[in-house]
């Protein structure tokens, strides 16, 4: 999982996970939640099951 293109956390998921489920799991991760706290999320790019990039 990346924020502004930099890896902030890693998450092991099933290869068959949907993009919506992967995005929800990324947003629920405490490391990611702490990193984006107080900032506006402009865009979330999901390429399941390998990448979640959060643009703030």
C-alpha cells in the first residue's frame, strides 16, 4: 500500500480479492489510517491484488 507513491504498509490478501474489498482493507489498516489522518483523500488507485495507491 502506498501513499503519494511511497510504500507505507504491506498487506497479504487472496489473489482473487476484489478491488472494492482491497480498498476497504487498505483504508482499515491502522498504519494507513494514521498516515492519512487529517488529510483529504483525492484519489485511490487500486490494481488488485498487487497495489493500492492513495493520493492525498
